[in-house]
C-alpha cells in the first residue's frame, strides 16, 4: 500500500526547474512545449485542475487535446508541464492524479 508521503516522493521525481506553463492555445503549445517526455496538467479558466496526463511527446499530446476540443466545454485556460524520464511517466501520473484529484481523470490504484 502506498502512503501519501510515498506519493509525494514519487511526485517530486520530475526534473526540478522544468515546470513550465502557458495559455492553452495551439500557437503557445507549438512554440513553447518541447518534444520531450513529461507530465502535463490542464486547468480551467477558474483555475480548477481539469486533467493530468503523461506523454512521450508533450507537444504532440497537448496539441491533440487543443485540436480535439473535447475539453472545450470546461473552458480550458492554461496548461503546465514538467519534463521527466519516460521510465517514470506511469508512477508520476498516477501519483499526481491521486494527490491532485483532477476533475476529469479516472482515479486508478497505484500499484
């Protein structure tokens, strides 16, 4: 069983200083987000966390969400991401979902 302290330790494994954010527009994503592995979060206009996800290519995944427009009904306003090793994507995503409780993620057990 993973404890909250253990989850915080897992969540802190992303590269320090790599946390970046921007307005959730196609042009911002194209110009500011690297083609790198990492964890991303999408926030609504009222700063409510909507979604936590992972990607081997952050730019491609955020552009997918922006172009797909499935989040538009929630008025996505900005995103943030941090780079991390691809080998840590699954545990980091699961830890952030459990800790941050985003509105649109399905919570799954960490294991």
